[in-house]
C-alpha cells in the first residue's frame, strides 16, 4: 500500500494552485430529467451517425464506460433505445423537415401570385 501513497503525493505535486482537476467536473448530484433526456438524445444520435449496433448499449464495457463518465446515469436497454428514443428522434426530424417544406411551399406560392 505504500506505493499508492507515494503515487498520490507525487500526483498532487503536478497540479498548481487554481488548476482544475478532472474530479472537479464529475457529477456528484442526481441527474434531473432534462439532463437524462439530453444524454439519451446524444446517445441516439451517436449510434445512428457512427453506425454502431444498438446491442452495444448492453455490453459490460460500454456500461462501465458510461458509468465512468457519470455514475448517476442509468444505461438504457437496446429495446428502449430503438423502440422509444429512436422513434422520438425520427418524429422530431420529420416535424422539422415538414416545417421547412411548408415554408418553402408558401414561398413558392407567393412567387406564383
């Protein structure tokens, strides 16, 4: 155990006063619903954009990785990821596309008059 104490003391010497430590940014409080929603949306986008199989969310290494980022975040099952969150994202994307198309169609109708 002595070697651990020495490594801790040598690490402390590397930080100057006022310099941030990685532990300063770790979330220690419960995650609120809005934060979980943002994390879930980012996760869905990540899986889609990078073409990563949804089954990865249940892999122990992935779960460990997520817990290291924020221990308060509860990882999702692939069923929730695909059946709920992906569907929700598709609805939002479709809504935005339809809104943009309506604006363009109204613009075109205005030009024809």
